[in-house]
């Protein structure tokens, strides 16, 4: 899953040109939100909404336009989700951008997840907090859900990416499946090009995110 797309058309096209089944997680209301989504859909890529949510440390950490906050009433949460989805055609699911505070509040998370279920969308819990309520609550209400196993590029270096990629492959060997999240950094593009070369020899297949939600 590639997060944080929406402000750079060139990097989105570069990612699509890699020829691997990446899932593109796109911000709502960004400069190229709609264009990236339309082109990705046309080229057979899966699109999900990268929904901003309140982090710990707000307002010093700004989640961005259209974010969900713990202080919001149920109707405002539903309204913000609806507006975000209107800005992003072809979305089949949602994952959280930031949200280390929002995702710990079960009552607020439940409003969001029930609305996703009503709309037939799935949820990927990015696990920006170890106390996230997303995955367990989604299972309880029978919403299709998955959770992130590895952040691949926190270091923003090719070496760092490759180290995390090896961790991801080890999790695949242990569990049969694993989900990695990365970002449109130059080092990540380079790392992805290197990483996928060795996959066939490992007997491991890359698939769109929707294949791993349960």
C-alpha cells in the first residue's frame, strides 16, 4: 500500500509504471486526487481513501484537510467521510492517515466503521497507535478489515527500505500473508524496483490489498 498520494502526478505515474499490483492510498481534496484515482482505475490499480484523523500532538501535528477529530459528533464524522469519498472516485476501502488519538476512541471509530460497512467498503488499520480499536471493532461488527504489518520506509533510505522489506517477507513466511505500507519517497521507488526482482525466486506473490481483507 502506498500512502500519501495526491499532490504529485509524476510520482503516482512512476509507481504505476513499476508493473506491480500496488494499492494506491490517496488523500481527499488534494491537487491531483481525482486525476490519480481515475488514471489508477483505468490502468487496473486498486484505490483506497487515505483518511486524515486526529493524531496525538495536534495541532502541532496537522492531519490535513477533511480530518476526523475526537470532538466531532456522529453526524459530522459521517459527513466528513461522505465528502472525502465524493472527492475520490473508485475507492474500494479506507485507511487512516495519522489518527493516533482518534483511533483509540472506540465510540468514534465505531461510527466510522459502521458507515464504511453500510457503503460496502473495507478498512485497513494503519496501526499508528498500538491501542487502536480499528481491527478488533471491525471484526466485531463483521466489517471486512486488515491491519498493517510493516511500515517499509520510515528511514527514507534505500537501505532502510530493504531492511524493512526483509522483515515483511519474513512475516509472509511465518503467516502466509503480510501487508506493508510505504510512501512516495524517491528512496522507496528505488527500493521497490530492487525488492520485486527477487520475489519470484522466493515463491511470494504481490496482490492488491483487497485480496487480504477478511
